[in-house]
């Protein structure tokens, strides 16, 4: 395949089909929004929290789906409410008792997940469940796109305003507590962003895969960068490449789009873990040449 | 008394209803330099957290009359794997002046550079945190504390795992802060360092053992008493029966600490 044919292979799906353009636009906006949130989750050693929360929003989304059908607004609001309840519940338990947040989060999301599956099996069919779990980026309507753009703008502004506090809270939380009371509220606000982005992603990628676009680019970027700003930029770039690559793969190989996007992100992660500047190979290929200081 | 910077009134601090330090009374004078000494688990760090306002008292009060407080926690609280540069860590010290959104001005940059120079870290601005040695990291943390421009400075075991030269430099810096009229409380284990550089000492063992001029507080008897305290939390520990009013009273004033020999010095 020569370069011109390669380019054609890459862009023709988007030139030919409106739904592919919408899918590309939606997933790129989602990438820009999700990836920096994933970076902060990773830096706060909460990488698995995203996964837990993605399960937690299921009953809310399912309830919206059961009551109003495949309408994005009730599903989103349902997911948002349940996600925030889980975040708040686990936050309250960890703040006021001896239990750490990982344990309380696990407890709350498992309860939520069980309720979600019960709800879906009570009223819906397994096809419905598949939709909630795996979504479809190829079926993004105007409403879904507006929602994703709204969430991206909210995320961008919130991260911009609270950047300094988020960095301080990750780096030296005790110091932050000595100079400001903002640490607690910022932690909760950050969890709200996590829930918002997962909810934004589930229409496109489903609840289980939206966390992939959040965590995999962030984890991959860590092998290339050692600065929070460039980490965020690198993770956004990786997420955008994954979205583009995944959609092209899904088009040409007739694969489901969500898993294809996450598959590409996973491939980039494995490559980065191996060949990144701070990856496995770099740790073995230590040169004997060195600077004196 | 306008020269008081910090006042403890029957202060009890702890976790889950158990006291880590209880019934502390006394005052810290403005511009004083006090070492806080005691064995592991004697309540030193808890006291620091209480003064810094991070831990709410179980009972009593801790009143700070300082304009601004700087707290340097133990190094172990810091996430060294965080992808930040030395300058990012030090610039956290601008929080009280600039807050969440305030712009870092050129003047702030100059102040920051001055603080880095004072701790001997000029040229280290862009070094990643995980590449700094223990001593360099501690110097960076001192630069941050300095940048806070506080009149009450709390240092929790600032010389742990730090080499002799760094200790000498940082002790000199503490002396300079004191000369500028700042009030400093410093948790320390090295008694010879305390004897040499710290005029006042607060010796604790989950309660006050001695408080006054270092030479008089760090006596053999007092140190022995401080060493033999009940370190472990006793599952069968009873409720504290000490009166809720002041059980004893001490001052960090040298003359009064001498008088104190004739009165009640410590609780228990």
C-alpha cells in the first residue's frame, strides 16, 4: 500500500459517511476531555477508581433506559446521580471512619452494579444490557454530541480553575491542608468530573469501555513524560490517535467501534510500556556512558 | 500579652477518642525558637498537626496569633514519584499569597529564585523530584517554607536522613529566620543539636514532661521519664480523669521556667 492509498484508506470512511464524521468528532472531543482526567486519576493512584465508577453508573443509566427508552438525557442524568451517590457515599465512609477509600469505593460500586444488573434483567433483555455496557459511537445523535461537548467544556474549565489545587493535593496533601481547606472539596469536584466523563463516554463507548479512553492514554503517556502538563498533552494525543485508528479499524474490519478504539489505545499502551522513554527497554538499555553530574 | 504567638489551653489531641497528647497548657513567645523532643509515638507530629489546624482538638484549644503559618510535614508524606520539577514543589509556598487563581508575578519569581539560592539549589529548578537526593529535597522543602514568608514556622523532623553538611546549612537558615523575628517550632531527635542551637525545649511523652530553657528541660531525669512512657495504645486504657481545667501551667519564658521548679511542672 503506497502513501496515497494509505491516506485514502484512513480518510475515506470519514469523507463518505456522515455517521463516521459524527463518530470521529464525538470521540475526539471525548478524548480531549477524558484523557487529562485519567492523568489525575493515575497520579492520585486511583486508576482503578475509574473502572469502579464506570460500573457504578450502570444502574442509573439502566433505570433511565428502562423508564424512557434509548433517550440519552434520562440515561445520562440517571448515571450522573448514581455515580455521584457512589462517590459521595464512599467519600463519606473513608473520611469519617477508619476505612480507606479504595475499600469503601469497592463496596459502593459493587452494590450499585448488582442493583444495575438486577434492574436490567428484571425489565429488559440482554440486548439492552449490551447497549448500556458497550454503547455505539456510530450511533451518536445531535443530543449526544451536544452532551459530549458540554462535558468537555465543563471539564476543561474546571481543570483550568482548580489545576493548582489538584496538583498540590496529589503532590503534598498534608501541606495543602495546612494552607487551605480546599483539598476536600477539590477531591469531590474531581470525582464529579470523573463521573461526568464516564457518563459522557457511555453513549459512545458504553460504561465499561469509556474508562478505557480515560485510563489507557494516561497510563501510556506516563512512559513518555515526566511533567503534568506534557503528560496531559501526550495522553490527549494518544486518545485522539486511538479514536481515529479505532474508527478506521472498525470500518474496514467490520468490528464494533468502541472495543476497536480501546484496542488501539491498548496497543499504544503496550508499545509505550516497552519502547517508551521510561519503558521496559529503556530500563535495560542503560548505557555505560554517563555524565559526571 | 502581645508577645505571645501561640497559646495552648488544656489542649488534647488524638485519634478516635484516644489521646496522642493530652492536657497541654502554655504559651510560645513571638520570635522564640523551640525544639519539640520526645520518643516515637510521644505525640510530637500530632501536636504539629494540631497547631497547623489539620487535626481538630479532642479538647481544649490551640490559639495561634500569627499572621501566617508555614508547616513542613515529614518527608514521607510527600509523593516523590509525582511528575513535578523542584520549582513546582517550591512554588507551592506561594499558595497563601496567590491562592488558587492568583497570577505568579515576576516579583514572585524573583522571591522564589532568592529562596532557592538561600538553600543552595540555584540551577536545580528544572530537576524532576525523583532525581533529587534526600538532602536536596529537604533543601527544596526549606525553600518552600521560606517562600511562605510565615511568622510561625512548624518543622516536623526536618533533619531525618539528611547529611551533616545539609543539617549545618539548614540550621543556619533556621537561625536566620529567628533573627528576622519569626517564631519556630521544630521536632527533633538529636539532643546535641537541640542543646547547641535551640534555646527552648518542649519535652513530651503523650503529655508534657518538661518545658523551658533547653539546659533545664533536657535533664537526665526528664529524659528518663520521657523514655519510660507508655508507648503502645493500651486496649484496656481507662478514661483520663485529669480535671478539664488547667492541670498545670508552663511558660516558655526562661525566668518563669526557673520558677516552675517550685511549682507543678507536669501533668501526672
